[in-house]
C-alpha cells in the first residue's frame, strides 16, 4: 500500500509550530516529536512503526539511523544530537537523554519523507513568522555569499548517497537535485550542511506528493 502523503502533509495549526534559532542566525520553524507521533497515530490508526537501526557515539555527538514503516513502505533517515557535558568537568550528563533526542530527530526526519511537516520547508521565513508560502526554500545565507562554515557540519558521503537514493526512489533526476542545490543554496551537494540537506530532501519528497 502507498503512503497517504496528502493526508500526512496537512499543515499543522500555528500553535503546534515552534521556532528555534538555526545556523547563520535564521529562524526555523519545527514541530515536536510528540506532534509527529500524534499525526501518524491519527492518520494511520496504528499501522506504522519506528525502529532504531543503528547508533553511533562520536566525541561530541550521537547519531541514530531510524527506520519508519508506514503501510509497509520504509523511510530511513539519520538523526543527531550533541552530547551534553558538565561545563566544569566535561563529563557526560546523560547519554540516554542525548540518544533520545537523536532518536526523536531521526523520527521527525523520517516522517518528513512521508509528508509530515513538509509544509514547513516551503515557508519563506524572511521575517521569521513562519507563514506559509508556495515558494521553494530560499538560500539560507545572506548578501548572496556562501556561509564560511567549516567542513564538520557538511553532508557526509553517506548522507549525500541517501539524498540521491531518495531522489531515485521518487523519480527525481540527479541533475535536478544538483540544480536545486545550486539554485536554493548557491552550493554543490558536497558543500551543503546537514540542515540544508534535510531541506533538499523535503523538496525531493514534495515532488512525489
């Protein structure tokens, strides 16, 4: 059975949409994991499941690969969370909480591939108010210049491969993905941040909606 993307992608009420500060000072709209779970339960009536496939603990970050199954259709994505450490001793405070945050992040990203919260990626947030628009996501840097961030936040080879796999699965040509990256972020795929990669995936998934 196919995924009911149209129903899952229904916009959320404004009171359920939160705001946080993202890279380079922009305001980003997001929804909480509990809101995503409620949408899945409400729409699918229990016919969905989420599994943590892989967990990786780095020096300062935990990474989780999650697998969301809806009507037997699988969506996978990576989620991450910085390791919270004591400001004086640098000891880990609660690795379990960090893994929980990474798992929630993976769930939300998987659900986005099924349409949940997809409308947030097409918001034009130039004034930070989160109102909807039908435009593609705009470049997230200012003055037409590419952000001078380090390579640590850039997409990994595995994440890039995942983007092209999703594009292939949804019938989007690789050349179109490359063009969207250039048009939206003035960057090549390998120069995108993980956050920009998520936006690109949402654009790809929107083509299948």
